[in-house]
C-alpha cells in the first residue's frame, strides 16, 4: 500500500464510489465513501489529524456500544461466557481509543488555534455516541438531553438509554439471581457508591460459592480502568493544546474533564480492594 513518489496530499480524499465499482475490498469497506468524509476548513495541516482522530473515535464509540449491548443481553440470559467475550473485545477497542489521543499529542496551541474558529461551537461534548456510552456506564444526566432537541433520532435513543438498565445494572441483576443482596432498581447515578453493592462484590471475591462470578468483576474492572485512562488522556490533550480556556461547546473545559477523570467507574469494585 506504499507510494513510490511523494505527492501533495489531496485533503478531500476523492469522491464517494459508485455501486459495483472498485475492488471487492473497496466495495466491502466502502473505502471511497470513507475517504470522502474528511474536509478541512482551514489551511492548517494539523486540522486533518484532528478530523480523522475525531472520526476514528466516533467509530470506536459505535463499536463499544455494539459490544457492551451484546454483553448486556448475554448477562440477562445468564450467558456469562458470551458476556465476558464481548467485554474482552470491547477492551481492545478501548485500548485503541486511549491510544488515539497520540494522534493529537504534539499539536501546539498555535496549530489548534489556527483552525479552532472554523468549527464554531462544535464540541466532542455534543457527541450522542459518546453520551450513549456514558449512560451505559451509569453516568446518567437527563439535563444533557436538552442539546438534542433538534435531533429527534438521537434524542429518542438517548432517552431510551437513560431509562433503561446500564451495563452495571445488568451485572448486578445477575448477582441478584445468584442469591446476592443487591438493589433491584435501575440507578441513574451508578457512579455513586452503594454499600449493599460493595458487600455483594466482596462476597464474590471471598466466598467460594460465588467464584464463577469473579471473572465478571475483573472484566468490568478492565472496562472501568480503560474509561479512566481515556478520560485522563482527554484531559491532558486539552490541557496541552488549549490550557484552561472554556470548551468550544460552552463546557468548563479542564474543570469538567478533571472532575470526570477523578470519578471512578463502578466504584464498589475499586473500593472493596481496600480491605482485601
């Protein structure tokens, strides 16, 4: 796939292909269409990296939703092997998400500022795919739905996720079906610890009768750790490229990102380690 000569890059990457044309590989992966989706609005070379990184992250958000949804359905069917396999595949996607920040790691404030104005009030904070994942993780906030008033499809999906069990809820429901005492309500703030949940996970780790559930606890912790890694890399990328200035979408920038990075996902799984 290399090139024999160095040419000036075509930033539009061609036009969307027509049905039935191109190699089987190009048709299957819809490559002509894929490579027609990058349209920098400035002359700053770093803007293309910013667009590609954003699009890669969005695709990975969709992949994670796919895997976590499979895991949820498997947990509801008491199919632990299928749930664990989906969570494991998801962690690989999470690893790529974390490393995606490397594409922006060397962007200077001058480079970012040279094209920041062209996307106006657009912000990754507005990503419905990202917010859907946050809801799946139990970090639910109904007030955030307001920004999708003009996007009926996204609003409907997010409203459904807000009202439905998250990934952790389904894991706790599985624990309950195994005889452990956990709340049976769907929480809208699963990132806030619950003593009954912590006690249930302690029994999973310490009582032989629940040993089969320990791989689920570890798989969920793998997910949680990678979420925190991603949040921290996001924080550092923003700190490096724009400092403490407000986010483009009106968010509080570093303040919000720092608070998010410090918030444990599935907190009981972390807390119980203090006494083990």
